[in-house]
C-alpha cells in the first residue's frame, strides 16, 4: 500500500507559539501523520524566526513562488493525493495549477476563520453600528465564498460560521466540515496551580492581529483603569508576538500595565495568572487564547465575540460581558472569590471534554476525507456552482498569472 501524500500550501509558515492559526495547522499536520500520510508544507511567504521546525516533525518544507510555472513542475512531480490550501488566498493563487496538474487530488480549504466575517465586523465596529447584510457582500466575501465553493471540502472552525455559510450564502453542507480546535482532554490532568498560588491578570495575542490590538487599547484606556482602582496591587501582563513600538510604548509599571511582548511558552504564563482578560470587540472564528486558558485552569473574562461558538450550551469558564463595568466587576469577582474561581475552572474542563476532544474530532475528519476520496467524481458532479466558478476563475487567474510571469521575465 503506497503512502498518500498531503501537500499543504501555507499563507505563512506555521508559528504555533505566535497564533492560534499556527497551533491549528500543527494539529492538522499531526493528525494526518498519525493516519500514515506524508506531509509536504509549501509556502510563498518568507520564513520567520518563530516558525515551527518542520524538519523535527518529519515534514518536508518547500519554498514556492507566486505566478511561476515552477510550481506546476513541483506539484506534478509530488503528485499529492490531497492538497490543503491554508486560507482562501492560497486557493486563489494555486487552485487552478493544482487542478491542471493533479486533477484527482482532493482539494481541502482550511479557512482558519472567515476573513470576510472578521472584515465585516471590523468595518461595522469602526462605523459604530451593527453588521448589515451589505457587509456580507464585500469583495473579500465574494472571493472567500467562491474559494469555498471551488474546493471539495472546507474546514470551518466555528459553528456560527457554519450556520452563516449555509443560511446566508447557501453553501451546501456537503462542502463544509465543522472542525474546532483539536485538544487532548488528558492535558487537564497535568498539575496546575491553585487559586492561592496564582497572582495577577494576563492577556495574550499576536499584536499584528487587528482584533488583538484593539483589545490591548481597550484594556489600556477603559478596562484596566477600572480594575486597577478596585485592585491597586494587581498587575496585567500582556504577551504576544510582534509587538510594535506603539504597543511597547503603552508599558507603564506604575499603573501595573506591563507589555511583555513575546513569550516562549504561552501555557506557562497563562497557567501562572489568576484570570485571563480578552475584551475582543470584533473578530471571527474561535479564540485560541481562551481554549488555552481552559486547558491551564485559568478563568477568563471575555465578550460575546470572544466566547462565540466556543462552549455550546455549557456555562462559560469565567464570565462574558460586552459592558465594560460589568466586565470589570466580573474580573475582580473571579480574582477575589476562590469559590467562583474554582467553578469557572470546572466549567472550562467540561467545555474541553465536550467540544474539543481531538480523538473524536480527528476521527470524524479522517472519515470525511476517506469518504470524499472514494466518491470524488460524484461529489464534484453534484457541485455545479463550484465547477462553473473554477471554469471562469481559473481561466482569468491563469492568464493573469501567465501575464505577470512573462512581465517578470522581461523586467
């Protein structure tokens, strides 16, 4: 029996210590490896200091170029049985080349989160209004939904996004697969610090991510002054990759507002804090920092956007509020009350067990992949809209790419 090949085309090289997207990518890599797949990770992005050492995970890493037929030769020689596009932009760039060179390869889109939803909410937030139907018809939405329709299956991290895709955009359920974070419930059995052993608040998130940066400003200007007034000795430790000068300039030890930047081990710093704060005012998907908080027995206070699609009908592991005064009241209550704190920890354990069991989630995904590989011709015949979009998009993208390639050769 031959070893199947999975080619992952990454928008960036995976950085599991920097972002939830990087962690999710490594979860997917390890899942397919456990099923006997050989993994090749290719990306047109520059390699980074914080990227995972893919060689240590027995993953081949290949640098590829945009608008260059060298990719055609590469993918034809590799002959993958499945190709996973990391975010819709990679499907736009390389989907037609994959279809042309390897038409029988299963095409998977890992959306990470719906970029168009995050963009719609960001625009509405900046405009001081609610999201309107027109926000869902933006250019980025058209591009992203088209990529979903062109692929054989798309991995959707949020139940809210699953419902939005089907109800608003009328994407067939046969093209979607709900896949939240895949976590190991056994990690909940690792030693964790108790209430009395912990001190201070923590907030964490990649500073390049717009919702995270907005949350930092919200903490600085509104949330932390209220909490600090109630808890004058408490400190807030802010961690995250790629802090810009405007972020480090917010550091103020006298106010207990400590911008720490990069940390080598997010689990360690989260596991030492008594409460995690995540006042996210826009965004999409589900939040890695909040899942990490539950894994490490750290209650969290967040917003409706932060907790969206993360806990089903179960009580939250802490508190959820969009009102700043209520947010701060609940944060100080959890910080001061051992009983409320422990209840939040227990709630987090239940959420991990029920919603993020990696064995159950991984098995369902592999079953779906195997089923699609066996019925791929029939599956594609049933997706006329996707075939039509591929026909038109691939021709336009193909000729644009060839024009850019020819232009690069003459310049």
